[in-house]
C-alpha cells in the first residue's frame, strides 16, 4: 500500500482588500441536489477511488492507526518536546514552488497565522448527497468550535462569505475546479489550480493558504480539498488535519507524537498535543514573520507555562 499523503501548500497572491470578503455559494459547483438519487451518476474512476479509500481506511484501522483517543496514555510529552515540535511544524515549510511545480522540500520559514477571524465555508459538489452534507457540516461546525477554544482565535462556520473554503469534491469535480477556484481566490496562480486538478490518488487531501503579495505573512484566505470518495473516518481525519494546518501549522514531523502532524497516520483527530501547538501559535507574544531563531526562546517559555498549567 502506498503511503497516504496530505499536503499544505503556502501561496502568495495579489489580493486586494476585498480578499477576505470574497463570496461564493454552491452555485459555483455542479448542482448538488441528490436527495432523490436523480441527476448524478458517479464515474467509474470515482467509484474505483471510493473502493480504494475504503480499503485504505480499513487497513489503517486494522493496523492500529487512525486513532481518536488522543494518545496521552502511551505518548506523553514534555515542554521541551512540545516546543521542539512546534518549531518544526510551525516554522518550517514542507513544500516549495520550483519551476511551476510544488516540490516536497523542508525549508526554514517564518511564523504565519490569521489575524482576522477564520470563517469556514463548506462547498459541496453534486457527488455529495444531502445526508452526507449534513454530516460534513456537523463535523465542520463542531471542529470550528474546538479550534477556536484551542487557539484562542475566532474560528466559526458560515453559509456564505467565508475566507477559509472547504471543498468536498469527487475526482471529476476536482478535475474541473478552475472556475470555482478563481471565483474564491482571485489572482490564484495556474500552478496552484494545476496542483488541485491533478492531485494524485496517493494525496488524500490538501490545503492551500494564501497571504497578500508584498504584505506581512498573514493569511487572508485558504482552500482545503477533501475528496468526497473518502469514508467517514478518513474524511474526518482530512478535515482535522487540513483545517488545522491552514491556521498556520504547515509542516509535518516524524518525531511529533501524539499528533496528526505526522505522516505515519497514527492519529486521525486533533490531539491534546496539537491543541497546545495552536495555543502557542496564536499567543500574542509571537508575531507573524518571526524566524525559528527569533521565536525559539519565546516558544519555549510559552510551552513551559502551558505544561506547568496542565500538570
């Protein structure tokens, strides 16, 4: 079985002041009325992907992965470990743009996060029926509240006018997403559109976070891609990781445990360790643009305070 992959790509676009006010609704996607089972036919490729991801989820669970217990019993961590993991996950990038393509190459970066409230808006393709939409909206709303509590930064769900767009698309809808992407992120680069439209099977989900060209490294919009072929646990796992990464935790670390920011797929859902990473990220003692060197002593002080408070 090929190793599953999730990605966060950090992009810069020439957005105006209206960037956080961009509005789009379900009309930008194919009609999503499937309540009577009429008007939608899943393609053979999408059906094959659904079977593949169902088998992958079953295999991961049978191997003891995709855990939802938080890991505190068998994966304790210290303040030093928390600070080290934060530096690797928040202050390094996993991908770089080279010759028009995103390439996996870990590089030192700078702290990025949101300053305005994060407004999560779900967009559904016709591949998502009404009952699944209701389930997805419930997961997204509950998770938004958890992220807001963890980070101390406002995170809510909205029916329209969002700035963090969560797209639930099947393979065919994903392949034809260019017009939707241009409507929610004016100025989006063709390389980003190509990356989304050609996302390989081994990439389970992705998020693209955008800042304004020439401005401070502050996110103004983001787009997460969730494959509608995913079964429930893998689908929820993708939402947890991609939305959290889109808040400003762009990298993965093989040493981070218990954490969803680790490609070993041990944990499916945000852990207490990860909630503390978000708390550090949005602590006012840190500021966007900080390098690993500048942030390191501040991060260690915050981590020590958090761990002392939890003991």
